[in-house]
C-alpha cells in the first residue's frame, strides 16, 4: 500500500520538530515502511524540494497564491492574513499531491486537521487525524478577533469535509463531535510509540530519599496545558509543605496574552530548595527526571492524549491527570493512575498529598504492573496494524 501523509509540520533540515504531530507522523511513517508499505510525506513548508529523510520520501512545497486570487488576498490580508495563508497552503500542497497522483499510484491519503491543511483535499480515499482543535487550542481566548474567528471557521469546514476521522484522545474527540454535530463519531486509535520501559531510580541525595518527594510536570507551560492551575497548585502546596519539590521541564508559553516566565522566576526565588524550572532538558536528563519522580501531573485545560503520560508510565511513575487531557482510554482512576474531574487547586493539592504519602507501597507496585499492561495497546506494531485496518477499510468502501 502507498500512503501519503499531508501535513504542515514535519522536518527542517535534518531535525524533527519537537511537536507531537511531527513525532507522530515520523513514528507512524517509519513503522509503516518497516512493514513493507510505501510512504510519502507531502509537507507545506518554506521551499520547493524533494528529499529523503531516514528513508522516507518528503515532498515539500512553498505556498503560492494563484494570480486570480491575488486581488482578494491583498484586500483581506490586513484582517485575515493567517487564515488566508492557511487557505493558500492547503491549495498548494493538494495541487502538488494531485499532480503526483497522476504519475504515481497512491492508495490512501492521511491528513492532519492542523492549520486546515485538508481544506482543499483531493478526491481520493482519505482519512483525517485530529491532532488539535483551534477553537479550543487558544492560549489567549480573551482576544477573539476577526482573524482568529476566520481560522476557527476554516478548521471546522476542513473537518466536515471528511467522512472518516480518527484521533487518540477521548475528551477532545467528543468535544469536536458535539461542536460540529458530526454524524459519525471520531474513531479512537492508540498512538504508536516505542514502549521503552525504564527502571525506577532512587534520588542521589540521601536526604531526599528519606524526606522529600518529587512532583514533575513535563511539557510547554501554557494556557491550554493548565498553567494557571499548575501555578495555583504549586503556590498553595509549597507555602504549606516543605517535604516535596516540584520540577517543571518545558518551554514557557502564554496564559491570556501574558508570558509564564515571570511566574516561573518568582517561584524559583520564593522556593529555591523546592522548585526547579528547566526550559529544556536533553532526552537522557528528562528520562532521569521521569525515573526519579514520585508523581507526574498533567493539569491540561484541554489536550489530545499527551505523550507525557506514556513516558511517565513507561518508567513506572504514577500519573495524575485532568479528565480534560483526553487520556480516558489509558488512565483509569485508582487502577493504573489518577484522574481529577475538577480544577480546584486545593483539591488537587490534597490528592497529590494522598498519592505521595498515603498510598501503600504494595498498591503502588500493583499499579505499576497495571500501568505496563495499559501501555501494551500503544506498542508500535499493534497500533500500526489497527491503523492499517482503517486504511484498508476506507479504500475498500471507496
């Protein structure tokens, strides 16, 4: 089978973007090729080129505005610039795809919904995978200007164009179904990953081993990731308790138009012995943080199955996540992890305390076993075969 991926994000030079979409596309493409399938990535980018990246063919096309649409673009770009760029990018990359299909057999096209790249989709067996959702993916929701409304409308139009839609996260999928009134539910498929089970490590400081617990947050610090709640939890917790340290690893983002850097700096100064912030950690250092943490928290306001949960669980580390993080197919509260339904920081703080200090050792070990069992559904081979069955069913129906 020849599968074409259409995406606005994949690679630059010899480096992968750190984003979840590019990671998913790369992991899925390599797994498909390992099973003998042909894969071509159609990338909307900054240049025109065709390259091979680790054996994957990548066709990148620079956005072009058709001459007959240039007057419209010039008229509206002051208010709708970003949305128009998405329109022309979708038109350009789908023209490139259509041209390649005239000389090369492609069995199915796998689109992402990000940046409405499937707005001008080709008439061919196709599926759409949800990776985000602009109406909810907004770190500054208080500023809903006309350009942002246009972008939201474009994405809704793009999603409605597809009959077969897949996604990894339950909460986000149900939110989109309700918002758009989709006739057919979004199918939930596991994210294919290499499950590398790491070993739990003891902290190097013997004092920490005895008296101090570690809570880790890994990911961008932004509005949609629950930064406001995260800050409230940390502030309330560290003012009351000195037996726990919080470690945040990730780029500082924005909450309602304001950078999170200032609040992170304040915590570093207020709690120098109990708070650490790392804008970036190398893979080995991040793995070490996962392995030595007693708990990983994911307080996302909205999310789409963050890989943080998979990485933490693969190291045997317990996870506490919001019910809006779209991890319902992975985490079962009290069984293989913990799920919070509310956003009261004091309730989160008390739940963290109970997990860290009141959970019996035997139950903690039993939960670790159940965590590894839950991870098996995301084993790359098993997850890819489920995706292939969706591909084949879509081709057969067409």
